C-alpha cells in the first residue's frame, strides 16, 4: 500500500482560535491501510487536526483534502466512508440502545449486522437500556459500534477508550486489529493511553503546540532511540563518555544509564568495548519515546 494515493492530504494548514494557534503550517499525508497513532498533550492540536479531516473545522490557511475532495466540500459520498468516535460525542439519550442502532444503521446500505451482533455480544451491551442511563463506558462502547457498523474506509478515534475498563480496552484493541485486515481500511487513533496505542499502530504522528514534530513509521521511531546501561569493567567510568547527544544520563560510579539517538547496536557495542565497559541496550516504550520527543 505504500504507493497508494493518500486518503488525507494537508498542505500548510493553520488554524487559530482567537489568540491560540491550534495548528501551525501542518503538512500531513495519510495512506490507506495504516493504523496511525496521533499523539500529543492536551492542547497540542490533535482534535483540531482530526476535525479538519472531516470538514468540521476549516483551515485559516492551507489546504486539507479527504478522499480527493476539499474538506469544505465533503458530501454524503465522502462522509459516508468515515466513522468518527469522540469521547465527548453526544448520543440521542431518549432512545433505547436498540432503537439508536437501528436508526443509525438505516442510513448505511452496507451496515454489517453480523459485526453488530458479535460486537454487542463481546462487549456485553444491553439493547433495552435507555442511552441516557448508560454509564460513560457503556456509552463509549455504543459510540464505537455506531462508528464501525457500516465498515468505514476511514475510522477516526479521538480518545475512544478513555472510559473503558482494562478488559474492554483489550477487546477494543483486538477489534481494531481485525478491522485493519481489510487492507484498504485506515484507522487514526488519538489516545493518552500510550501503552495501548503502541500495541496496534504502525505509524506515529506526534504534535506539540500545534506543530507536527514527528511523522514516521512506528518501527523507524523505535529505532531512533535506545536506552543504554553502561558498566565499567575497571573502576569508575571516565568523566567523558564516548557517546554523542546523550539524553537523561544518570551516573553512579561505575555505571551510567542514558538514552542515545542514531546509533546501531553494533556501534554501541564497539564503543563500549573500546572503553572497557559492559553494555546493555533496550528499545524504549512509546511512552518513553514520547517524553523524549516532546521534552
């Protein structure tokens, strides 16, 4: 899918809300068949970016195109290919769950009843309850069902699992992996639960203060940063260690622990040998990488 036309293209997109610069000259392409993690602190611009993709917000400057159409001109054909879940999304509270599912499904000829029934069973959703009486977790489960039931080509998930318990989150992640088996389908997931996100994404976009500071495959991101434990084989470590651009170095006599960027494991081992040291290396978790990138 690497050569497929992008389904989302942003060129120099900027957006302000009063004195707040929510997005600043953002360039982004999202290809089909990808699970992209959109990461950043509150106020980094993640939700603003997602809302530009579906035309809910329009850029002050630049261009945003989804499914080949300027997002200001998205119509039923394009919007009918997008599923969207937001943690603050409103549902029709006076309906029962069953009524709401049938109401929404009526708008989609391709609604998958088999998927619906399996989801309701797996996530223990009560069809008879009023939507307004559901707990936050149950409402979020329902919102996810309404977004995936018609098998959208693009599924946008903005903090979709924030109200789910650990078991439901695990089931939800398994569901995402099943959905992406259709190689033309694309998922964008924004979440603060990075330990969950790293289990499913293959691409990472990190935002800070309205700008994209990383946009690369998850494998590439993991290869950029390595945590090193260096131990001298003969007394204390020298004052100057033979590594460039060390991050967060903690030293104690004969041992130092730090993060390096841009080294291969072979290069690290060679430098450790030259310094008469033992070396242990490990890759960082997504949460650790995120802290390094945005610090």
